[in-house]
């Protein structure tokens, strides 16, 4: 059984491996019951956003065997949400990320430092 943090770190690594931009992992357990973690990332284009989401899904579902409960916004390509229950992944284009500004909205959440050294 994977812990919520292990799932979040696996997803973050998948984003980093596929050149996700400005990856932020927020621990939201103390501010909402929606999930334990929010993972926020920017893609450089709609195609890149799709690729990033596909890589997260492959890592979490195929490697960790954690089910994807819901995928939202995939057709538009400017903001995709992947819901794994304990982890919600938000992948934006730059314009959408600036517009929604989730880091400001969830500024009471604790940011977890990420390091992707090989």
C-alpha cells in the first residue's frame, strides 16, 4: 500500500521527467478534506499538458497501481485535473495557471520541497 506522499512524489517525478515547469507540491490535509496533496505544474503548450498528464497517469496507475478516480478538462488542454483521491494533480498552460492562481488560493497549505536529482 502506497502512502499519499509516495503517490504524490511519484507523480511529481513523472512531471519532472517530462519537463514539467514550476512543479509545486502542496500538503492540504490541514486546510481541506478534498485530498492530502495538490500537485501543480505548468506545461508549455496544450500538447505538453496532455503529455504531462499521460505521464502522471502511467506512473501512478501502471507503476503504483493506484486508480485514477476522475480526469477533468482533458479536451480543452489548458487545465487538466487528475483525481487520485489522496492526490489531485493540476496541469495548466501558463496563462491558465496565472489566471486560476491556485498557490494563492491554497496559500495556507504547506509546500513540500521537491528534489529530482539522479
